[in-house]
């Protein structure tokens, strides 16, 4: 009886161990299946839901090519329109400003004529601060990337001189008489200056009172046919949005005859 009882207890123990092992194996298999299904679902969800972009466009990227060019040149310019005008007229005794242009700002719109519309930059009102007048002889260029003021000043008889000024340090790069003028050209320039009782600085002030910004163009021209006789100061002003507005300011009474803003 003792031997039979011992054998029975042994069989029960073996059976219990076998059952435990089978249960463990079954549970392991279920866990692996569950993990695999979860991983597959996550992978499929990643394909469907796009990754969100964290980069936002900068304000500079939204500028047009023309606006970006204006910004780059004006950011580098240290010499104001008023100081450049003072330097240019000081280079030729008894001369008056006819045209002043900051190179690199809307150059495609300029006429090759010495009295065509230019583009000066800087403060809209006189600063009263002295500026270098240079030596009158050509000196080293500030470099292809440096801003330069290109001025045309005229003697009383209408003879035009070109004066180029470094827009960073105010030094005169070049001063010379324009050699392509004939008697008619000189007379036309002298007549325009005789009609202009208001200075370019006064015209720039009128323009910037209408639109806050930096002066980027001043030149003396005849009025358009539909505006009557007389002359105007054409003044370009670049605002904080880097758009350009052109004003035609009557050179006798400082009234704005025409105004146009470019959207580019």
C-alpha cells in the first residue's frame, strides 16, 4: 500500500508540472502576438499621419527681388542723402545739384541722361552735419559691393560734373566734367535750374512728410505734358516695407503733382 501511494503522489506532481509548463507557453505566445499587432498598427499610423513642420518662413524670404536689393543697399549705406548732396556741390564751386542717385537701388529705372531720375538715399531732412568734400581727384573705389552715391551737379552755365561718393565713409571717389554735353544740353540744364526756386532738400522733405521712409531718388526734370509747364523734383522714397514711392514735387511751390507706389 505504501508503494502504490507513493507512485500516485509522483504521478500527480508530474501532471501538475506539465500543466504549468503548458500554461506558461500559451501565455508567452499570446503576448508576442499582442506586441506584434501593436507594432504593426503603430507603423501603419506613422505612414498615414504626416510629420508637422516646425519651420516658418522669415520676413526676408517674403520680399521681392527688388525689395531685397533695396534693403541690402540701404542697410549698408551710412552717408545720408543730405550729406551726399552737400559733398557733391562742395566739390564744384558755385554748383547746384541736378541729380543724385544711390547705385544699386532701382538702377534699371534710371535714364542715362545726367538730368534723368536718380535714386538718393538717406535722411529726408538736412542734418547740418559736415561731410568730407574729398580732393576732387579719383581715389580708390570702395569695392564692387559697397554703396556709392552718383551725383550730377551743374555750374551756372549748365556745365554738368559727375561726382561719385563712397556711401559708407563719405569720401569722394571721382569728380570730373561730363564730356558728352553740347551747347543745347547746357542751356536746357541752366533753364531748368533757373526755374527751380525750391531746393532738392525741400522737395525731399515734402515727399517724406507724405510717406515716412528713406529718400532714394532726387532729380530735376521737366513736368509731364499733362502737368503743365515748369519743372519738378522727382523724389523716390523707400518705406519700411521696402516698397518705393515716386513723388513729382513742383520745383516752384513744393506741391506734390503726382505720386506712384511700386508694388514690387
